[in-house]
C-alpha cells in the first residue's frame, strides 16, 4: 500500500473472532520449524499478512514506494518459522508461469520474486537461509533469477552466499521479466564491479516486486490515503486462497 499517513493495525477479524497481529503470526503446530512451503489456507493468510500488513503498513517507511503485490494462490511461497512465530517469507515465479495477466510471455527461469524478514528478526541469517533454500530447491536449473531491482541489503546477502558457494556464481542473475538472456545481469559480476545500489534510508531486507508484476492494490491507493491513523481490519477468505479486506 502507498499510505500517506501513519497507520497501526489493532486487530484482524478471522474465523469469527478478533485476533491481534502478533497472535496471527504465531503457531502451535510443532512441525512448523524453519522454512515451510505455503499450502493451507491458514498459511496463505499468514503470507498475505506478512506481505501486505507487516511489511506493507507496519514496517515500511512512509516515504517508501516499495510494495509487494498480492501473491496468486498457485504461486510458490515459503514462510520461515522460528520459536513458533512467522519471521519472514519468500515467493518464487515458476519457470513457464505467465509474467502477468496482460501478456502471453512466461518466465524463462525460476525467479526469486519477493523476500522479506521482519525487523525484529533481521541479522540472524534468515535471509541467507532463504536464498540458499531457493537455490537448492532448483538444483537442476542452469540459471536462477532474482527480480530486478535488488535492494542494497539483499545484494549483501547475495555476496555472503556467493562467497561460500562458488558453484552458484554462474547461476544467479538479476532479471527483468520474462528473464531472457538479454534481460539478465550476473549478480556476482555486479558485486565484483561494485555496480550495486547504495544503502538507502529504508535498510529493509526485501526485494522490490518486479516491474512486470500487476499490483492488485493500485486501485485502493486513493481510498487508503484518507483512512484514520489507527484502524481495525476485517479479512475474509473468498474461495481458495483469495482475500477481501475491509477497514473499520
């Protein structure tokens, strides 16, 4: 969201009751440890809240234009769990999937599209763990992409990873959709040549959504500008993996 005012989410209305954001981010399932693939509706709700509210409202600087698009139900996503709490996530555009709903172009390689670690959990190696998981999950692919543009902090994560995984240096590219050879830049070469963006005021460990992605929240920008400083959110699941949300 592109909010013009500071906002704090007090509670979310889910499954017939109000929940605090902190409670929604927790789990009592002992199997949710480390990186877990998003499969259930409940996990998609957590992914939605991490990208659209934790990052989109609570932890994004007001002056930032950075925003994550809504993630389609069929898109590959993984959430990192630590001590029973969701601390971050990443999503992938699969090879062969459509770049957007307005074109017939499809991705030429798997692309790490978004990655986010909550502010309190940064500098603990979670982003490095997610990048390593992404690369190992597509071990048979000749090349892998990361959506352009890559943030300065994410470039630092890539640098640390590639220093200790030399065989990955020729596989990892910064790409623009659909990721043909003319739309790729070697991440390792960019690091070696120091062709990386300088640190910004945000210092947010995140990847900006690719330029070809359709931002499903664009139509709400003008409405959101006039919301009160503090509000409640009602989230309703529609079908399988789709959400409607209302401000109170």
